[in-house]
């Protein structure tokens, strides 16, 4: 075990979506501590350009490292699609950097589906990252992808399990493009919060894949491979930073990490 193993795992997203992955990490690896950044000042990333997301991701990665992170997980599909390869090149071997798209593609590739749907933000879908990944790892699987841009603002505003969210989800998923799929990939880390409603739309008949647990398992393997898995008791409290205060972020963070020792602060990293 490396001397860095008891340092926190760095995780970031544009907002609260990455909390779905952070929560799965804590469930699987309770000894790990987290330092989380939600870039709520720039949310949604899905509407931003690739260049802007690279800049945000670069700055946040360095912030997480300054706050002691032993590695960084990009817990956002839009940032994984836009910034992962650039940051990977920039940091090289110096940093264990993980994304959320690759582990999901590996998971689906093993299932031999003939037709798979992917929903995500405009940025993620237009990047073609899922198509490219499937082409490489599951060339016989037909992929149909569709942007669902209203879902992130809807979730960030707390519209889940109600008539508004039902109407929006129904409208998107009824699109002919998605007909006949055997599995639907939730290509956005916000979507696990509405996973039940989505599964219900399909009468629980198809596999609805969310990245949270898949990514947590992948992260555990990578920590082990790199001697970074913390085998001792959690030493520091989980820390959550946001670039702008949103009440719903705090509510969801408290819901996910209820009873845990967490600290929540606003970090204005864009004005210095
Ligand atoms: N959770 C982010 C993702 O996985 C949300 C993107 C957004 O802010 O639009 O893509």
C-alpha cells in the first residue's frame, strides 16, 4: 500500500450528478474519504463547448489535487467526453485519472446486445464517445443515441417523481429512435436519480444501465492496481465543494450521506 493510500479520492461533476457515483463509492469502499467538487456555477456542462469544459475540468482537477486528492475521477459524462483524453495526456503517469464512459462501455460490451440506446446531454451525445467506444469494443451492437437536455436542469431543480418529470421522461423515451432497444444506457451521472421512472416506462423489461456502481467497481480495481486502496479506517471527513450555492445540491448531498461526517463549502475557484 502506498503512503498516499489514505488520502482522499477526488471526484467532480458539473453539479450533483457525480454524487450518485460518490455515493456508490462510499457504499463499496467505506474506508475511502472523498473530496468532491460540483461546478454549479457552470452547470449545465451539456450545453457548453468542448473547449470550455476542458478549461473547467483542468482547473477543478488542479483544485482537487491541491486539496490532497490521491487520484481524480471525472464523474460526469459531458466532461469525460470532452476533457478526459486531454487531461490524460497532460498529466500522463503522474496522476491516476478515471472517466465514467469507458467502464460502462466495457460492461455493455460483455452482454452482446444487438441494439442499445444511450441518452445523455447534448455535449455527450454529439461527441460520439459512446458510438466510438462501442465500435471498438462491441462492433456488432447497434447504438442509437439521443440527447435529453431537459433532464439535468429538471433534476437540479428537484423535479423528480412528479408529473413534470414523468411528462418529460415519457416524451423523450417515446421517440421512435429508441424503439426496440434491449438496454438503455443512462449516459449522464444525474440520471440515476430518475432511474426508477425510466425503468417504469419500460415496464422494467429492459436493462437500464447507470454508471454509479459500475464506475465504483472500476475505481476499486484501479486503486488496487496502483497500491492506492485505503486498507485502514477512514482518516478524514468527506469534503464537498460547490462553485455556487444551490439548495438542492445540499439537500441531495445530505440525503445520500445522511449520518456521515461531511463538510460542505462554497469554493469560488473562478474569480482568482
Ligand atoms: N452529470 C453530468 C453528465 O454526466 C451532467 C452534465 C451537465 O451539467 O449538463 O453529463
